[in-house]
């Protein structure tokens, strides 16, 4: 029995972690073990859905692969960014010639921005309590 060809990518953004598996297929989308007709159903927004699957559209491979996504942590925006990076990394494993195209679009760069921790004596990371004269 021939083995199925699978391309794997891992992406992180804020506190979200996404694992993406690309199988040769017709473009089926499975996110966290649920089958979706479109990414908008999961991300609840066309902008985040388009951002998450941007690498597939740039390389014109959106109908050539079935996408299996496991994503956890953070909110929908962080998850969309994590899925985007994971798909880009999986596509580079599939075809290393795509690397310059994806790199030029900034899709292979991990966004390092994280939420700054709250400090003691402050209300938030930098917000001090309101000054009271009396």
C-alpha cells in the first residue's frame, strides 16, 4: 500500500500554536477535527480567513490540497496568524522553489510581538494607578 504524501508545518503567533498538514486533494478544509466549507465559518471574519490561507492563494495551490489544521491557544487573530505561518512553512517543504515568493510577501517571518506582562503596583503592564492629590 503506498503511503500518503503529507506536508507538515508549525506556526506560532502571540499565544496560538497551529499545526497544519497538507494532503494532495481537492481543497477540503478541516480545522480541529471539524469539516468546514470555508475558512470564514471558523474565523467568523473574511479578513482573518483570507489572512490565514494567504500562502495558498499566493502560490495558487488552494484547490490542490486538503488542509488539516490543529490550532489552539489565543484568540482568532493570533490563530489566523499561526495558521498562515504554518501553511507557508508546509508549502516550502513541498516545493523549496516557493521560498523566495513567500519570503518576499513576508509569510515566512514569525511575528515576535507578545503581550507584555503586568507589573506589580500597576493596573496593567504600564498603566499606573490614577494619581490622587488628596
